[in-house]
C-alpha cells in the first residue's frame, strides 16, 4: 500500500531559518569554517507565509528573482516571487533541513535556527 506525504502546517515552519549557499562539493567541515556573510542568510519565515528579514539576502542568490513568500509542499518548501509563482523548491532532507540546487550548480541549504 502506498503512503502519502503529510502536508506540513505553515505554523510548524514559521520562524527563523539559516540559509547557506555553497558549492556542491563543499564538505560540512569546510562549510563550518566559512565566515563569508554573503554565503549565509538568516531568513524569517512569517506565519502569514511571507518572507521577512533576510528575504533580500536570499533573493541575491536567485539570479534576478525576488523572494517574497513561501508555502509548504508535501516533500518540501516552495519560495515564491512577485506574482506568487514558485521560484525555488527546497526538498526536505530530514526534520528541520531542506536543500535546493540552483542552475549554477550551487546548493542552498536551509536549516531551522535553534531558539
């Protein structure tokens, strides 16, 4: 019997998330050593499914797209642009961790910030 994925309630994902931009072959050790502010953003996923603080930082990585909002999908999080259309999909890796590969082959990793 096939199982279906549960759609996460937006209230479970609202809050602060840390996004890291890296090359596909960066190891977790090299990522830990990175201190380039342009490679790390803290993004506020607001309960009303808009992006608050940090949205401009994320947008800078998206080749001219402006990140405005977000919504849940059964297997990840979609980031939306001005028209409400999906401009980025971050697939769920495990609880509190999502990732997307850009056309440039760079990877955005999204991890929930601890309180």
